[in-house]
C-alpha cells in the first residue's frame, strides 16, 4: 500500500509499505479521508521521531474484521480515534481521560495518511464510531477536532450566557467560535492576523473580528458593556496571543489554553494582577474522550454544524505536501483533507 511518510513539513514521501495484518480482535480500515491537523505541522514536536506516518482525523470503510469481532463487519463506514483511554484509572474516573497513561500509548497503525490502517484491539473496543448514512467521509474527519473543542469548552465550564474571545481563527478557532454561538454564548469576538480568516470568523459566528496586530482589550469594553470577556480561548501559539489573553479576561473569568506555544517558551505573569482579588482561572485541554467523540458525531449528524463550508482544499495522497504547506502557512485555507485512495 501507499503511505505518506513524514520527514519534515517540506519533505513528505509517498512510500510503499506492506498492508497491515490484523489479529482476531482487530480491524483493517480502508482510509477514505483524513484531515490535516494543526498539530501535524508542529515540526518541533515530532522532528526527533521521524520518519512517521501521521494522520489522526480518520474516516473510512472496514476492509477486514478479525474473527473475534461481532460488532463490525466488512463494508461498515466508520470514524476512529487514534488515542483511547483505559476508562478505569484515576485520571479517567476523575474526568481527565486525555491524560490517561493508556491514551498516550495507544495509536493506529501506521497513521491516517496511508491507504489502510490497522486498529488495535483497544481502539476497536473504545474508539470506533459507525457513521450514519448522512455523514460523508470528509465531514467525519471533523469528529476528532470537534470533540476536542467540546472538551475544551466543558473544562472551561461551558459558554452559555458568557462573553467569549477567541484568539486565532484557524480551524480550531473557527470551531470554538461556531460551537460557542450554537451553545448560547452572549458575545463572541475573534482575532487573527490574516484577513481571510478574520472574514471566516465572522462567517462562522463571531459578532466581531479584529486583526490581532491592531487588537486592544478596549474593543471588548466597547462591545461588552464596559467589561472584558468571561472566557478567553487561545488557539494560537503566538506569544502575543497569550499576552492578549492575560489582558482580556474579566474578573472571575477563565482563560482556556487550547494550543501549545513553541518549544520551551516562557511567558512571564504578574501574579497579583491576575490572581489576587481577581479570581481568574487558567486551564488547558488536550485531545478528547470517546464520549466526546460520540457527542461530536451526533452534532455533525444533526446538521447543526456548518462544517462542510470549512473545507477549503482536498488533495490526493500524492499531493499531500501541498496540503501540509497550506496548513503550515496558515493563510488562505481552513480545513485541508487528504483522500488516500486517490
């Protein structure tokens, strides 16, 4: 089979690899679509581990089911999770499934940017999601990122009735904007440095959107009856975005750090300004649980999300480098999807 093997953002090679062989409790999946995530182009994060086959926003068709599997069969349309938690440890039982040791050790074989993947037994048991007929494969690639956004907003104690500022209007930011509006935020404001994405922020639900280079917290006060925002969601790795978040949160509010910074970045805090008498909460989120995957799929199947219009580019596997370049440039693209069978 063909697989796109990652060596760097500008060096992704189409190589021949053996089609994975499955065990009695495993699945072989023919990958029909796989989205490129912003984390896929974080070169610093994976450059010491190359070569790799990336891709975790996966949908496809079951090609072969192990003899011990009763729930699924050849021909079933599914999406799947690349990481799954154990469900029984201290972290899982306290609602922090995504920091479970098992989750961090699990994965699909070899990755979604290949014609076929093998799902290990634990992934089959905890991370397979049958697709309704009305959910297309390309739409199903949104299940994982939507699940991550649902988790982040849950850990930030929801958005209903809150004023929300989203810093960064790439795909993660747009999904946060879109879901915040759907779930009843009273005000949604967004920023980005790219006009294309500023326009997209307005299209997908922001009441107002500003160029991040010109943004001032005073803009919020003008829009929000003299107050800053109840919730700030940071989806940009830029140091300036983090500084703007710290300046933009209202007393009693929350900052959700949804994106990592560059490696080893340090951000100074004036402790008293943020915490003493202010009751500010700083939180973060990573990945998603199986329950959040299912919630995301249910939302997509209900047609409550306008995700199809977020898809700006689709590429055959042989052209994956173009897709990676678009995502890494973060300019005139939103969601880029790879179709490994083409």
